[in-house]
C-alpha cells in the first residue's frame, strides 16, 4: 500500500504531460513492478506470518535457536556463547617440560601456583596454570606435597626432606628433622605451627616454625603410610592413609582413630583412603576404594558415584574429582558446581591415567597431574 500511495502522489504531478496511450502504458508497467515487490522471507521485514524477521511461520525457514545443533546467530560455538548460554569449559593438556611423576599442586591465588614431583621437581606458574617453568631446588629427592601457609611462606615435603620458603617460593632452605621418613603430606598454620606426616604412620609437629619437633604419631599398630591431611580449624583436623581415618581436636597434638558410619549406624569398610577434603567443619569428602563418601555432621554418606580412590578439591561451590572408575583401570573426571551435592562426569579427549593430585583454582579453572609428568587444564574455551 505504501508503494502504491507513493506512486499515486508522483503520478498526479506528472500525468498531464503524457498522452492517453502513454499514460496507460506507464500505469501498467508501474503496477506490474509494485506487484513484483511482494513480501518475502528475505526482505528484512517482519511480515507474512513470520515469528521473527524473515524466519518462522508457514512460508519461511525455522528461526535459529540455541538448541538447533547449528552454529548461527552470534554463537561462539554450536548453540553456546553470544545470545546463548556460555560455552562449557574444555580440558587441554599443557606442557610440563618434565617426564617424572608430578605429585602435588598448590595455588596461592587464581594466578600463582606450584607443582612438585619426583627428582626434586618444582614447577611454577603465574598465569593460572596455562604455562609452567622449572625452578631449582637443592635436592633430588622425590617431593610429595606442597602448601602455601600465608605471608609468603611455602612448605614442601618429600622423601626424607622438608623445605621452607619465606619469599613466596623464590628461594628455599631445608629444615632439619629428628626423624627421617618418606613424608607424604603436610599442614601448616602460618609460619609457626605445622605438622608433617608420612611412612610408618609417623607424624611430627612443630609450634616454633620448625626449630623443634615432637613426635605426635597416632597410637596404632599399623605401619602404613599417612597420605593426606586436612584441617577445618586450627584445632580440628584429619589424617588418612590406607584404610584408616584419624581425628584431632588439639591441633595435631593427639590423634584418635575414627570410622565412617552410615545413617543406619553401620560401619562403612574400605581398604584404602587416598584423599580427604573438608569444605567446613561439618561437610567433608573422603576418596576411598569404595567411592566418594561425604560427611554430614559426622554421618558419612556414599555419593553413589561409580569411582574409586582418586583425589578431590574444591574452591567455593566448584569441586573437582579425578580417579578411577569403580571397575577396571580407566581414569575418570567429575565436576560439581553446587558444593559437591551433584557431580557430573566431564568429557575428556583421552583417558586420564595415574592421577596423583587435583586442584580447583577458581570456579572454572582446574588442574590434574599424573605420574607421567602430564598436566591437564580445565578452562573456558574462548
């Protein structure tokens, strides 16, 4: 109609200058052209019965959506990014530069972290784990664990060695110990109080920054290794190893063996515990040979995830687990975005074998290391 009215306005001005025959000829051509300019699915207008401009309805193609399996609109990848939901994180392998077992990861913040491993290996990152450089240590011992303790204090332990840095990991010095064991784990509270634990159920504790140490090993006939420690407060903490769990309420001064009981007060029996992590005083996780157990105010519940052993870490509401499927020796990764309530298996380009530690750096970024010197990074794809 708009085209017709526009033509008629012009026609009224010029019509007197044409003969009768020419008038009819011009009108015929004009109205033929107007009729050709019909509404279409590519006219850049919302017309016909279109749902959106030039799409939908009975005549046009379906409108693009965030669920059509096609990368369209302003999507960064198929059905994600742009107007759609954010694209899911991806796993990539980053270079470590070494081929020895990497045993422990620790990050001070979202950017700065260390990885330690066999043969005195110390790797440093300042970009959230995307790249790693090797740092020198004055030992060739296998390093098994590392921890930031605040105020630029960093500690690491390994086979018959404990080392300290007071400048954020730039320089290191060895701390003398009264006992020589293969130390597997540690927990320090600032630069004064701390403990180390390892082979033969041995636990040493210091309250003066490592100048003196007292043997605070659990009263146990077992000579197995303690492999992981986690404290929920300066007094309350856990040690685990093989099939045992030990609890302290005195900052590591005294330990008692505790057991995992389900809601029916039946003991949950497992042959091995590989890791312990507590989000707060009442909610913790155990990685065991029978799966992941979660503590709810001293009652342990099986998360019924078909995995065994492995390692777990959390940062805020984000949680990362890597270990083995319940049957066989295939590696598997799970991620939680709701404080460990629901865990979903992560897609990974190849099976992750021989996992030795995990670290959830922030809500998205995660890291996994294994016994072949490989580092796997979870990151946003764009």
